[in-house]
């Protein structure tokens, strides 16, 4: 079957004009086929999920969805499927998304800082994902090198051209839509670094902060990196303090979700430190399961109950082996677990708790 990256050829207008809406008889025939297909899919691993996708697609016909909306759904799904396929072989390698202006010239100190940051992250075994353009994106890829680089490009009528470090690479994915591209940035990243940039950089930064603050994304380290002595993020922070925190539009603990620095050593340490003990997490009903590298001691559990009970429904923390709901995650089955009933609201405080676990 032909591979697709959401660039399918449009059906001719003449061919399309001969088509009509699905008749009740045709829908009945389609339903009959579905009744045969769905039981077959249920016998295949993950087939139930594919069955749900197919059923939802058929419902679009019943709903008489207009062609423009159908094209949007089709293209978005094709982009996501292809991108997930490209990322699949590298699933177990940690990745950091780097954002910043495409207009930053190579002579700028910000560019050189991004080169050094990309190089250092690659040395620590991380892959570096950018929007595949010029400026800061090219700098991070140039520092990391071609092999550990991913590119998530967006097709724009101006400015965006693929940088020479990722052009033609199998790890380059082109997107038509910003929302599918942004989803892949968040879905595949274990950390984020932002260098000075414009609307696009602010958009990506605030989206990631929003997703983490609202619990729609798992926690991850976010570093805002400036050139030595630079004040880009310092002045951004002044706005956050004066307008957002000052007007009580965010909580003081939300400031723990990111770190500002003009030192590359500090930026790299912030990212790597986040996974020093903390590994990952998941929710199961009202229970939060935190995977760690080291089993918490009794004194550490006591500290958690003394200092972080306010973000749980019962004030309790306990350690143990993997939960039965994690049976399919055999690669991390041996990691110790920390269990609690996190309220899923105080994400800034939750991040502070992760920092405590990493420090001990």
C-alpha cells in the first residue's frame, strides 16, 4: 500500500460531481460490513481502538458532514499516523523540544547558546526535536547533529524552510496543520527548552505550560534559556509576576513549572535532574502512580505526608510494586512505585514534590 504523509491527490471534480449522499440502503450495507469487521478486530491487539476509529468515521457519513470538514479530519489523521510511525523506533529515547525564533542569525549569541545546548543534550543521550526551520531551530539541530535530531516542519507561505541539518532525513515530518504538529511536540517530548522568539515561540511555550498546569499533559522540565546576561526571559517573567500572578490569575506554585537561566550548564542540569529519580507517571481512577528509580524510604514518605498532604484527598502516600493496571508495561515493571490520591489540580505543587523526590 502506498505510504502517505497527508499529501493525497484530490479526486477530480468530474468524478466527485457524479457522487450522491449515502442512501439508507447503502448505510445498511455499510453497517452489515461493520458488524462482520468489528468482531474480527476485537480479536487483534489494539483492534478495539481501530474499530472505534472506523465506527466514528462511518458516523461522519450518517451526520452528512461537509466535505471541507471531512478533508480536515482525514488530513489530520494521516499526519498523526505518519508522525507516530516515524517516532515509533525511538520511543524509548528521551527527547527535548527546542523552540525559538527562525529569524535569529548565526552571529547572535542566542544562536550560539542554542548550538551548545543541542550539543550538550545529545552528549547526554537525548534526541533534539525542533520545528526544522532556521534560526534557533537550525542551531539546536546543528549542535546535536543529524542522527539525534527530529524535525516537525510546518508548511507556510513564507519564512519556513527546512534547515540543512535535517533536510531529507527520515526523521523529518511535514505538517499542514499547526494543531497536529503541536500535538506531536507534546506527545513525544520529555522536556522543553525555549530560546528568545516571537509569536510562535510564545504560542508553544504557553500551550505546554497550560497543558501541564491543567493536568492534560504529564509533568516535564521546561527551561527558558537566554544568552549570557540576556534579559528576554527576565522581562517576560516580570509580566508573569505583575499581570498574571499579581492579579491572581495563576497560583504562586505555578512558577515552579519552569526555570529561567542564562547558563547552559544550569539548563542541561535542570532537564537531566528531573529524571534523576522520577521516571514517569500515570493515573488509574483516583490513584496517581509515580514510577521512581529508587524506592522511597519511610522517612521520605513521612516527609511527603507532612509537606504535600494538601494536594491529596486523604493525605496518604505509600510505596509498592507495579499496579495490576500496568501489566502491559513490562519494560518498567521492576521500577518502584509511589502511590497517592493526587487532586490533579495543584500541578505546581506536584512539580515541587517531584523536585523533592529527585533531590533525595
